[in-house]
C-alpha cells in the first residue's frame, strides 16, 4: 500500500459513520477544491528542472553566500 492509500483509509475510517447528507456535502467540497487545484503543481518534484538561468550552480551558490547578511546582536547579561 502506498502512502496516499493509507491516508485515504485513515480519513475514511474517521468519516464512515457520518450521515449521507454530510458525506455528500464533503464530496461537493472536495470536488470544488480539486477543480481549484487543477493545473497547480502537486509536489516539489513538479518544479524539477524548471529553474531557467544562464548562471551555473556554482555561480548561484557564490552569489547567495556573498549576499548573506549576519546581523545577530548579542546582549549583555
């Protein structure tokens, strides 16, 4: 069993004793949320390869490190 199936089973066990009207309302709300989510990335892996830059990874890392700002102030006791 995969994680999605286990999660769905967990929800079903929680919701199975609800009335049919409540279940139908939940179905409607879930359907509406799915329609809203269509076209949006589903996971972090959907972003893989999406970064578009002429800089190399090393150049990007160097820029990030160069632009770091450390402003931690220690207070006396």
